[in-house]
């Protein structure tokens, strides 16, 4: 059970909530199909299961198994068939959740095109394909279906389950993991949102109800939903586009139930075609909303960069200016500065110039990284010697901050890396230790694993709240904004980029008040120079 879920629900209520929703939607869909002939094109329980596993963790699987089994038995399947269908409904979401969390991280958010495309690919391939494949086997075993024509039936199940996931997972994960996106969505609602809603409902009525028989206009076609979903995705993001998807999906269900399906009515596979249409519509909306979000965040990052940079650059400049003015005034009054005072002022100037240099270097690096212009220059060298060099160079700074440095070089570790960038990675970690952990000891460790190497920097400083740990590696993210010596929030971002450019990763282990350990792990050899990351 992950922390996000335990913050929202206790584990057992989470299981019960998921089970109740799963059962209600499964039963509702089943009854609607059975009693009214309306074939709901979203298999919502698949979306509920996948969302619950992604938000609350894999601990919910027994609830899922039990609920699906009860549902399949109650709808009248004999036990072997119910068990097979249940296995499908469990295996698909479990595999999809496992792959998605593995590739995107423990708290997946739909904030980039990469995440979105990974979700669509996993959900369509591993997830829905597996669950619909096993489920259709259960249906056949239960002898409700003939084996002939199994492929289109399976395709229908597959699209049905995919649509359930597509409809529910992106918005539910946004609500659980991405509060900013929800706030932005709520703030963005305006009169145009009402227009999108009204046009979507109107189009549904004109295309999928008996009204479609009264107009023969070539202009009014379900393809107009693309216009509406693009409009909603651009202005209201993922949540807006999913609203149009929901309306279109309900429209298609009504149309199939009442026989009002324009254009392709009469074809034997018209349900399949309708489901495919809604799936393409939904993916289009999500792709556009993710692309817009990336673009908007890049613009916001640029604005943040300028405002932070000008604010942070001003601090050392103002301090330098004040000191220069004071010295000028004193010299103008004929006062002579003694050796000790002069030394103090020069040390102050030196510190401010160092700070300015660090800020400018970070700014240049981050703009190079963002533009994808960081090219590694791999060469073969011995890493523990480089670490010794950096530790020796940084020791005066750490000692000035009252930190003792502990470093025991291990046996030589040879590899192929970019010497300058690894130097920079360690400098950033050590200068953070000097800035945030004054008066406390710092340990630097280097360890070789089979094909990898790990650099660890451990301190006994103030530690970092677990809530903040995932964001500190992102651009401009700072925890202690008011810390006298904090920077632009770029140091750890650069550390992460350097590790990732080497094919590795970084993480932090920390508790408030108990210090922090930063881990940078990467392969022994960076085979091909990488040049683009942003
Ligand atoms: P900055 O330039 O602001 O230090 P970083 O990206 O290097 O930016 O660090 C991000 C945030 O992480 C900092 O604002 C600081 O609060 C926190 N941090 C970094 N290193 C440590 C550490 N060793 N101990 C405690 N907090 C740290």
C-alpha cells in the first residue's frame, strides 16, 4: 500500500471502495446489456481496477479477485468459466499496473507525452489484450459463445476494456497524483467550457438518437467530435478531453442501443468500428492535452527561470555593491583599513563571486540541458582517483562550514565516463552538504557492483521531508526557499541529468532531522555518447 493511498483511505476501506464500485459498474453494465440491448462500450471495471492498483498498490489484488469472482458467479457462469474470466480480469490490470509503474515510477502522472504514450501502449497491449484474451477463453469454456468468429468478439472485448481504462485511469490518476493539474483545470473553467459541453451533447443528440433520422446533413457527422475534443484538450487539458470522450462514448452506446448509428450502420462489425472510433478519439484528446501541457510547462519554466535568476543574482550583487560603497566611503573619509578588516572584506567578496559563478554556471548548464545540447565526452579513467581529487578540492569549503569529510578510497574502479560531468555531479552533492549541513560530518563512499558503480554522499544534516524528496531533483525545486545560501534549485537537477546521461539514476534516502544519503548509480561504461536530454 503506498503512502498516497493510505493518505486517502485506510487499506481495508480502499479495498471495499474499489470492490463496491467495481461490482456496481460491472453489474450495471451487464444488466444494461442484457435487459435493454444497449451495449455500453466502456468496460468501466477495468478502469477502476487499473486505477486502484496504480494509486493504492498491488495489495488490492485479493479484493479484485474476490469481487470479479462473485460477479461472474452471480451472472450465472459455472465456477470453472467464472474462474477463467476472473483470472483475465485480474491478470490484465495487474500486468499493466506493474509495467506502467516500473517504467514511469511509483506515482504516475500524465504530465508528458512519453507517460501518455507508454500508458496507451501498455494498456492496449499487455493490459487489455491479456485480460480480454483470458476472459474470452472463459466465455467459450462456459459455452456461451461459439468458437467461430472468436477474433472479432475478442477484438470487441479488447476495445471495450481499453476504453474503460482510457476513460478512467488518466483522470483518476490526475486527481490522486497531480493536484496542480486539477486546480488548473478548475480555474480554467469558463463560458467556453459550457459551449464545449453543449456542443458535445447536441452532437450526440444529432448523431446518435432518433433525431439523426430527421436531418440528412453531410455536415453533421460523429467526426465533428474530433473538433470538440481538440478544443477541450487545448483549453482544458486531459480532464476536459475526457469529458468529451465520455459524452461521445455514451452517445455511441445510445446509438447502438437504438439503432441510430450513422455512416456505418448495417455492417456486421459496426460495434467494433464504433469502439475503435471512440478509442482513436480518446487517444487523440490525450495526446493533444499532453503535448499542450509540455509546451505550457516549458513556457512556465522559462518564466520561473527568469524571475528566479534575476532575484538570485541580485542578492550577491547587492551585497558586493554595499561593501564596495562602504569601503569607498571609509577611504573617502581618510580611514585606513587594517590588514584584518581588508582580509575579511576580500573573503566576503570572494564568497559572493563564488556564489555568482555557481549561479551562472548552473544557469548555463540548465539551458544547455533543456536545449538538448549536453554532449558527454566519455574517456577511460579511474573513478576513485577522481573522487579523491574532488573531495580534496572541496574539503576547505566543507571545513569552512564546520563539516568533517570522511572518505576512504576503495580499490581502483576503471570505467568509461565523462570526467568533467562526474566531477560536477560530486561537486554539486558536496556543495549541498556544505550549505545545508553545516557543523555535521559528511561521508563520501564509492562502491563497485557487477556492472555498475555507485557514488554515495551521506550527511547528518536536517534531512528532507519524504513529501519533498521526489521533487528536489526537478528543475527550480527548492525546499528551503529562505535558506541563506540556497541556489536556483538546479544543483540536484543537474546531478540527475548527469547520472541519466550516463545511463544511470539518482535517489535520496532521508528522514527529517536524521540526515540524508544521495545515491548516484550508473553503468561502468557509457557506450555511446548521448547528446539530448531535456
Ligand atoms: P539549491 O541550488 O537550491 O540548493 P538543489 O537542487 O541543489 O538546489 O537542492 C534542492 C533542494 O534540496 C534545496 O533547496 C535543499 O532544500 C534540499 N537539499 C539538497 N541537498 C540537501 C542536503 N544535503 N540536506 C538537506 N537538504 C538538501
